[in-house]
């Protein structure tokens, strides 16, 4: 369902500028996460007035209420929620029909975990038929998400990487995770990392580059024998990556 949500933020008297800035930064990060998960479609400011309008998506009102309660500015907010329903003149309803005569549902992304992993020095095999082969071991790290968290196991984790002539990196990333409950996850991602020649050169020198300056995406599969996590075996996952000087970050999402 879709909801029109109106916010008014009333900052309590005496609140320090530092606290206001901290909360606003946290609010921006929370909004970005909700947008990535498909819960926020649009946010508008009303010129000349204080209200903020947002188009939210949730399965039902209880889920929406839970999402709103998780916002860092929630206890400073006055919130008005208006449920939205379909209208026959909605241009979106004129989209091409699916095979059953109706519009197919759009995919939504839900964060499964964020992994931060340390990297060993690359093992450079040199030029092979497919390109320049490098093997980069993942030597340790931690991951956390809404439902699972744990550690990366060294010795069973690496990126078997091919670098193309234009600097594009094709990754065959395979790693093993152990949850806090002791369950093992085998993860395999086929990745592509590309960008401008200048940005790729900076990455090649080991510099910290803002992930917004390049594209690092992967199609991911997860295997586990844990019965309680069988949904991972059946999921379709997309991973967003970010490279730092001595580590890599993977955020993996379930497409639903």
C-alpha cells in the first residue's frame, strides 16, 4: 500500500546545535536506507511552509508505523498519515499489461546484511586469455543485518578478479560467513566495477574513493544448510560494493 505522510518537526527548546545536526544527519541516512528498501518513493518540501511530504510504501499500516517510529527525528515530529488507493485515471495504470492482463509488481529491495571485510595484498597472476587475473583474499570481517549477523571466515574467502583493458573489474567473489548462531553461509557474487579512467586509476592506487563516483554491483547467490535460514537458498540477491584502501564493503539486498 501507499501512504502520503506529512511531517512537521518541532525541535525542543534548549536543544544544542550539535544534537540537531547529529539527528538531521541520522535522519538523512535513515531515509536513504528506507528508499533503498523501497519504502520511500518520494519526499517533497512545501515552499514557504514547514511541512515535509513523503510518499511511503508499506505492506500495511502497522508496518508503516514501525518504519516511522524508527526515524531519528520521530520524537520531534507531528505526523499525519493519509492512505492512498488506486484511481482509474492514474497514468501508471496505463503501463503495458503483464501476461495475466494486469501490471506486474515492481521489485523491492530489502537489506539482508552489510559486510566489511579486510583484504590481503593481491596475488597477481598476470595476463590470461580473459584479461589480467588477480586473486584478492578476504582475511576477516564482520557482517550485520536485520535478521543475521556474524563474521567472515578467512581461508575460505577471496575475489578471483579479472581486470579489463579499460580498467573495468569483473569479480568472481566467493566467501564464507558464520552467523552468531553458528550457521554457515556460502556466498558467491558475480560483480562488475567500472567508472571513469581517472576514478579507476585512483582505485588502482589504493586510494579511498567515494562509492558514488563509480559503479560496483553484483548478482549474488547464498547457500546454507541451516533450516531456519532456508529462505536464503531461494532468494534473488543484489549487492552494492564499495572499495577502500585495505578493505571492501558489500551491502546485499533481497529482491522481493
